[in-house]
C-alpha cells in the first residue's frame, strides 16, 4: 500500500479530514477533530495508528513490521511499516481499528451524527 492508496482509503471513511497541523511533512487524518493516523510524506513506508493496548502487543509480537509508535504514546499507538510482508487487508484492518477506536471515544451525540442518526 503506497501513500496515495493509504490516503484514498482513509478519505473513504465518514467525516475524515486531512491536514498538516504539525509541519509540512506529516500528513494527519482525523475524525471529528481526533487523530487516527499520521504518515510522513518523505518516508511514506510507515504510518502511525491508534491501537488497543492488548492488541498492540499481539501485533508487535506477530509482525516485525509493527513497532511501538514512533514519537507517540507507545501503549496506544503503533508504527506500521508497509514495505514488509503485511497484506493490504492487514494494513486496512489496522487503519479500520484505529478509526473505530477514535470514533468509540467520541461523545454519544457526535457518534450519532457520524452514523447519520
């Protein structure tokens, strides 16, 4: 999955916005103002995603491409390398999980708005 495919995939999700809040190098994807994915434009071969702490440990033990989040809270974030053996489905599953974790943490009213209720 290259950076363009990753961007397209993230933007398909409801209420996702992209921005450069930190610098001109780090592309950030947010839902309802909360970050669920970051990727550096110059590297492009890795991204950071939010992850349930127990699942984060499992993924790190199973896949060398999944590391504790670089410059992030290592308990809740993983850095995922896209140039290894992980499949597109595995990468998308990690993105989906991150998005879902952020949505789940939003206030009930905001979640209802995202769901179109």
